[in-house]
């Protein structure tokens, strides 16, 4: 795992992209925590006016670098995931679309260690370089594998992109699938309308870590390996969502788990998903 910084990774706007990236040296992380604390307090007040958060499995956070792969089914679920992680004393570093990294908000996000993703760009892969730097510094990186809100009519995760798989394989860092349920009553998927449920509860469940397979001779993941591991992570997310919903995991996800775990028996200890 490398800690090397690519060009323009020192927090200044890249000359050809106008996007700044965070740093993860101790002094920079100290600044991130300084600014994240009042921000988290404000988010906590906002979320508490909408609902309550109940987390399980979060005791595994705060013990070293980790990749978190959450379900994405509401425009405000990043705030819920951030609060669930923050309550364990861990600052989450989200990979997010670069369009929100503009002006004051963008500068604040970078200062707090959030990582922009230049979608549909030759520099889209730069975000993974910075994610590797965060992991090298012992941080928690949050990537939504789908890259967008689910469009599944039954609210299951859709086919993931391969970024989270490539990051995990190339660093050797396990992936924790994260499910949540309850936000569909507060802000339904693809809706911008908020319906406060201050006495309701959003439940967040952090699953067992999924250990990535070894990389190839070049230290990377082949397209086929990245695709299959992405499918395994997606199935892991679905398993957490199914548990929270109290329903049976759809067969397509059960098959993905069985097939992957049969070939890689040491990658997870999550028997419940099977």
C-alpha cells in the first residue's frame, strides 16, 4: 500500500481539474478533526430532528484502516452513515461526486478529509489514490459501491462499480458491508421531500469484514476478479439489509455469496448471510 501523493494532491486546486484533494499527514488529520467536530454536532441535531439512529456491529470500527461499503437508498443516508461512524470516535472519509466540492462547501469538505471523484474523467481514478493514502494513515474510507441511489423497485442494492473491489484488492484492506433501514420513511429514494419521524428509528448494521483476495503479479485486480469481488460485496450489503428488514435474502445474492465463499473460504466469517 503506497502513501505517495499524485500531482496536485497537496490541497491546492489541480490546474486542469479545479478540484482540490485532502492530505492525510498527522497535522492535516488534526485539522480535519478540528473542523469535523462542530460539523458533526450540527448534523447530529439535524438528524435527531428527523429520526433516531440505532447501530449494531460498529464495535469493529476504530481499530485500524477499513473500507466501508454502504447501501445507498436515500439522499441523506450519507449523513446517517457518517453519524453512525462518528459515534465510535472515527472520522469517515467519503468518496463523493466532485460536483458538491464547490465554493465554501467544497473547501470545507476537503479540509475535513473528504475525497472528490471526477466522474467520466481521465482523472476519475485519482480518488482511489487518495483513498489509499487515507487507508495508509489508518483511516476509515467510505465508498458507495453503486455510485448512485438504487433504482431497484424492491429496494435492494444494484450491480456495483468495481472501485471498492480494486481499492480493497490493491491495499489488502477488508471491506465492511453496511446496511440500513428506516430512512425510506424519512426521505424515500429519489425524493427530496423530508418527512420527519422524530420517534422513529433508522437502524444501521455493520457486517463482518470481507477480506479481499490477493492481487495479481502487478499488484492490481484483474477486471474479472474486480467484478466478482464487487458482486460479493454487493451481496454482503444486501444480507445486512435483509437482516434489518426481517426478510429472506433474494437468491441472486445468496448465490453470489455461496459461489465466492466456496472459492475463497477465508474471506468472511458471516455464516448468517449463507
